[in-house]
């Protein structure tokens, strides 16, 4: 099976699609989740990361690269990279790692979403510590019981960067840093663009087609 790199603005549905692909045997590597785990340990590094994330800023390339490279090296199944690379420097780091590990069977999936749609999804998003994600503004993604996770029964939380100010900084960062990445992967024939106006099942079907080609 091929490996997947997801590129998309905040709240485009990378997490949702990744969870669906996990059931097909992929390992989901989410840099956002890994960084939030570091924050949860209460370490000094976690505090530093927390400040950057809550302002909507990017965490340093080296810190994030170390997390994903250790993980990729330890895996014995195909992976979904969700949240990396986010800068051209990260693309270079990833290319070097792929070269070192002899990885060339991957496709880049670009989930295209308009700013206003992404903002609405961000403001309605609730997450659970078990990894599940919900949305108050979409009937398909509302929890069955208000504020409670359908999967594990825990209290749902709002991410502290899911507010309008932080969203706008993250979206600006995305445009600034990620646009050249999209162009780069397009130029080397790896990019597949999918419109997020499609339903989630249609998006999953398109991804499966891309990976089976
Ligand atoms: P996400 O869960 O993917 O939306 O990521 C949440 C936040 O974690 C981002 O807004 C960044 O602050 C940080 N982050 C995640 N991935 C990266 C990355 N590859 N490089 C730098 N910062 C990252």
C-alpha cells in the first residue's frame, strides 16, 4: 500500500479522513496530536509549544521533524502524514528522510476548502481525548448526546486554538507556507486535489482510487 501525505488548511477534514483510512491498515501520524501530547506531559518544551499553538503559530521545524522521523522509522505499515510538511524546509527534511529510508511510494492528497467553510468548521469543532472529533454545525458530525463523546463517553472539549483569531493566523500561515508546497508536489506529479464540498464518503472513495492506481 502507498503512504499518504495530507495537505490542507485547518479543519479541511484531514483528521476525519485519516480515521477512516486507519481502519484500512494505515498508521495515522498527526503532528498536531503529537504536539498536544507533549503539552499534556507538562514539560518545559510542552509549555513552549503550547504558547505557539494557542497563538496559531508554527512550532519549529526541528522539533516536529524529530517527532515524525522517529515515528516513521519505527513503523512496519503504511502511514498517513497529517500536518507535515507545513513549510518548504520541512519538505526538504522529509525528502532526505524518505531517501534515507528508501521510501518513494507515496501520494500527496490536497483537501481544498474555502476560508469561510474552514472557519465555520473550526468554530463548531469539539474533540475528545480519545481522538474522536465532532462538529456542532454539521448534523453528520454532531455527538448523539450534547457535549459527550459517542465512542468513549468522555466530556468533549474545544481546542484552545479553535477560535476566530487563532484560526485566521493559522489560515494566513497556511497560505504563506503551504502554497509553495502544493506547487512543488504538483510539479513532481504527486499532488491530487480533492474538493471538500464532496461528502466525506465521496472523499474517501476518491482517496482509495488514488492509492490503488
Ligand atoms: P493541527 O492539529 O494539524 O491543526 O496542528 C495544530 C498546531 O500544531 C498548528 O497550528 C501548529 O501550531 C502546530 N503544528 C502541527 N504540525 C506542525 C508542523 N508540521 N510544523 C509546525 N507546527 C505544526
